[in-house]
C-alpha cells in the first residue's frame, strides 16, 4: 500500500459511533449526528449483526446487550445531540430529514438545498 499526502482541499470523513465524546470533539471541524428511533436502530442492528452469529436470535440478543448499554452511557455522558452541528433524522433511509442546523451553518445548508 502506498501512502499519499492529502491536498489542503481534501475532506476527511469519519463515520462511527461514539465520535462526539468530549476527548474527540476538539478534533472535528464539523459534526453531523444521524439519529433514529430506538426500534429502527434495533431492527437494523439485529439484521446486520445476525450475519456474525449462528442464529438470528443469538445475533439479536448480542447486539441488544452491547447497543443498549453503550448508547445509554454515551448519551448520558457525551450528550451528542447537543454537540452535533447538524442533526439528521435517519429513520427513513430513503428520505433523511434535517432536524437541526447550528446558526453559523444555515446559509451553507440553504445553498445546498436550493
């Protein structure tokens, strides 16, 4: 693998959970949080996780054990919904909706949606 230096105009996009924890926040130029109702998240996670286990029930149980406790702690301690500059409702994967945008980003978002 050959490493290349990114140009100054390059965009680095990081996707993952728990990225708005206090220790990481200073490193982000822009933060976007995708939110979905618990039932939607559980159904998607169960579906994805069952591929790693011998049965659908085993995969769903394991995902629920990890996801529930991890998300509860994360939301309680990090409060990602308050930290995100852009908040998107991702319940419908085919039609995500903006729920909130920080004031300083409004002109940019309006331009994108025009």
